[in-house]
């Protein structure tokens, strides 16, 4: 074979080897969560997902879970961080600033049990997916916390006790509830709460027992079990990164994320009742609202639902109408 043809042949073979090797190169991704504790079900679920993916992909896809506060990314900026490929995946709960229509699921007193939440989430999801897609983000799965409710370092046994309390809220929707009952809403990330409670920057928080209520029990005095809304967190991935995977690996990632989301949701729901009973045994003052209180809170907030949707455009108005019709509320 002539020398020039031999060189050409060698170059083609070498290029083929490089391409074959690179097509199987290990993908090492970062996933960032707003949760700052490694012991909560959400983080444990993410770690289990990471482990499963490494096994099912033969080590070709590895995820490193970063706790909230471990990177210079606030919980409210996870959406942007995934969009910009600063991290490749996100455990994204504080999305209402960047995906406003997602706030529909947080409207206080609109959704009052888990069946209603699943119905409402199915209606709202296409709108949420559309906005994420515009930011080059794909939603792989979701998980849902039990009902978020008020906790305080002060006595809290009725709606009247919300007055003059400084309460950490997760978003503007919860903030409106606090204002309507005379309190002061304060927004901060999960990682900042412990210090804020310890230094009396805030009097209390909105969360579920299986969310952070049990975790923060030593800093709190009372829990008023008026369920405002469910918190939903989206497991997201950068679109370009996802599409750069083989079809087989894309399916493995989706499957692992859906399984993780389902297990996290189930674990949170199972723990909610048991942990609340433990707290009520003498650790905290736990008070359940009368039906009249639930009705009163629903009536007070119902006018806000409509104004909230009107401010966010036609899609929000339609989605809210569809949710209310489906829930009969």
C-alpha cells in the first residue's frame, strides 16, 4: 500500500477509535438540591437515584448530589443554574419566581388533599413544562410534600395567633396568606432557616412535619395543622446535556428519576403522620383546626385565587378555571 494511502488509512482508524471511545466516555454530572440536610427523604432519594444510575449505566453516568448551601447557588436560582449548565440537574422547589404559573399549585387553601393535588398537578404540568422548555430545561419527574402548615416559636393554636408573627414563607402565595391574617411574611432559602430561628429573625415557618418540621423541632414550640398547600419539587435536567445522552441512557435517567420521585413522595407521606404523633406526645404543642377554621381560611383566600390568575395572564386564568372545575371548589 502506498505510504500516502497508509497514512490516510491510519488516520481514519485512529479517528474511529477516538469516536468510539468518546461515545462511551463517563458523564459526570452535578445535581443541586435546596435541602441542606443529608438525612431528609428527598436527599436520600437523590442519593439512591445516583447510585442506581451508576449501576444501570455501567458507570457511564455519575451524579454528584450537592446539598443546599454547599455551592454559591441560592435555592431560588436552581432553575437558572440548570439552564446555564452550571449544574446539570436540579431538585427545584422554589420555581414560582421563574415559572410563575407553578404558583397555582401553591395557592393557599385551593388544594386540600393528596388526590386533589395529583389532579391539579396533571392540569398544570403542560404549562410548567412549556416554560421550562423555553429555558432549555426538561422535567424528568416530580415529588410532592405533605401539606405545608404553620409552625412557630410562639403559641399558635388559631388563625388569630398568626397576627404580628414573622413567618418564613416559601413563595409569594404563602406570603399573601400571612398578610391576610395579620402576620409578616419573610422569604429565605431552606439553608438559612435554622440560623434565622435561632437568632429570632423569624418567629416561625411553613413546612410539613416530614419536610423540615421534625428536623427543626428543637427550635420550635407549636404547630397549627391548617394545611395551606402542597409543595412540589421538580427533578430537572439541562436539555442539551440530556439530548447528548444515548436514547438508552435517556430512558435510564427518566426511569430512575420517576422512581426516585415516587419513592420520595411515598416516604414523606408515610412519615408525616408518625412523626406528627411523636411531636404531639409532648415535644411540641400540636393543634388541629376545627372545620369552621378551615372554611374561614378557604373563604378568605378564594378571592386571592382569581386576582392571582388575572395578574399572570390567560394561561393562568384558564388553568385555574380547569383546576377549580375539577376540584369542585
